[in-house]
C-alpha cells in the first residue's frame, strides 16, 4: 500500500483538455506540422484533432497540457489570413477542395519558401492562411498565376448530357488538375474549365475532339436486303415500327427519313444514336420475310394489271400489312381476262357453299375450259384428278 502511494506521488497526473479552434486554422497548423514542434517542447504530450469538428485535443501531464494550450493559442493568434472575394471563391472553390490540387499548390509554394495554406470554408468561401500577411499576399498572387479559366462554347448539336460526354468530364476531372462545369447560355452550352494552363489545354482538346465526332450529323444507310424487302421497308419510314426507333432514341436527337431517290434511310442525330438506329433497322429488316408464289394460268397478268385487280391487291396489303409485287415470268399466256368476284371487298369467312363466278377461256389450240371457285364437296363432278 505504501509503495503504491509512493508510486502515485512520483507519477505525474495526466490531463485531457480540448481547445476550440476554427477548422481552417487547424488545417494550417497541420500543414506546418505543429505537432512536431509541440513534441519537441513537450515530449510527454499527445496532440490530435478532436473527434468533434474544430477541436484540438491535448493529453499528457498537467503542466505540459497547460503550457501547450498557451503555446497553441499564441500560435493561432499569430496566423494571418486573406479572404477571397465571393467571385474569386466561386472560381477556385471546387478545385482547391481537391487533395491532388493541394499537394500541387503546396509544392509550388515550397519552391518560393512560403508556408501558406488555401482552405475552403463552409460558406463556400476560400481563405489563405500563413504566418505573415506578406506570405498571404504572395500565396494569393501565386494562386491566381497558376489557376486559369477558359470557356468552350458548344452548340446544341452536341449531346453534352449523354452518358459518353459525362464519362469524359468525370475522367478529365479525376485525372488532372481541372474543374469542369457546363453552363446554359441561350442557343449554346458553355463548358467552363478551371485549372492549370497546361491541363486546361489538354482538357479543351479532348472536349473539342469529342464534340467534332459526336455532334449532330447525317448518314445515309440501307440494310443489306433484297430490292423487294427494301421496297417494303422504305415505304414504312413513317410507320409505327420505324417511328418507334426514333422515339426510343430521342435523347440522341434521332430522326429517320427516306432520301430523295428512295434508295436509303437518312438518319440524323448524334453518333451514338445513329449507330443504334442502324442496328435496330437491320434487326427490323431481318424480321421481314420474302416469299415468291408462282401463279401461272391464262389471264393472270391482265387480272392484276386491271384497276379492279390492283385495288384488290391494295386491300390485301393494307389488311395484312404486306407488300405484293407482280413479277413477270416472261412466259406468254392468253390475254383473255379472268373475271373477278362480283364484290371488290376482301371475302370474310364464308360457308363452304360460297362460290365465285364461273371462269371460262379458250386455249390457242381451241380447247374450251370452264371452272369455278368453291368447295368440291358441294359439287357434282364426272371426273376428278390431282396433278402431282
């Protein structure tokens, strides 16, 4: 018990105390490594930024804590500051907040043997801190000698809100000493670039290259299909299928028309939208089926060349959403017309007894042929045959 009492008397009492210091002052003290100086003066003292915002925590023997507190307060009182104007702060606030920038700027100040720190404040203002007012002014001038501002005007023909453009801006800001923002300005968008002159030149070039490639342009496109499928597809440029492609790609300002010679689609929009349009049109074309049906009997040519025959085909095309082309085989048949049904409307579902008009013709050899359309089950026949 006695030994414990003697030991406690020989061991100095420990004390923990916190000092309220504005956060920008703490950043400056950390920048000049104040803890190293304190350690030299008070070897048993531990100084650290407190768990709460804007506090320095001191822990150690009572006498050292008391003396260190006085030393820190005196050091804080000697710190000089230069407050940037709101306009100046707005210009540099985002870039100054970057760790990469702070390391770069500290290196530039170190070349001039200046111990200063540029800090951002919660009110979106920027302040320069140093051990003297002269160093604050020198740091201020160096800051605005290094930081430059450039603006790049971009017409509305470039999709600056596209994912590809946003990815470009993120990459440029992440890998260089620049801050980039897009401003709306009437008929144009303005890209504001803030940073070192060298980095601004690099960023401007990359953005300009992107704009030149990704601006709104036009491209003629025709999928690799037969002339019959192309005829069917090209006539549907205003059809829901093609219109839907343009609507789905509206963010890329896509429009799809047909060229004056009706030989290609004319796709207008941003590069990414044009490429996606071509892919979708090709997919649509691959879904179109082409099938040839031979119908060889006398009068068939004249049947479909007559106005009534053409109207019948048009009705079928509209109802079935198909395109029917009459292909001439080159063979000669009798020019005697084949009668059409009494009605020019498409037949709906009829009973099995429904019969078209009787059709008659005479071959060039003088053979008289007569037939009618209907169900053979309902007819009386003398002979029936099936040609294989």
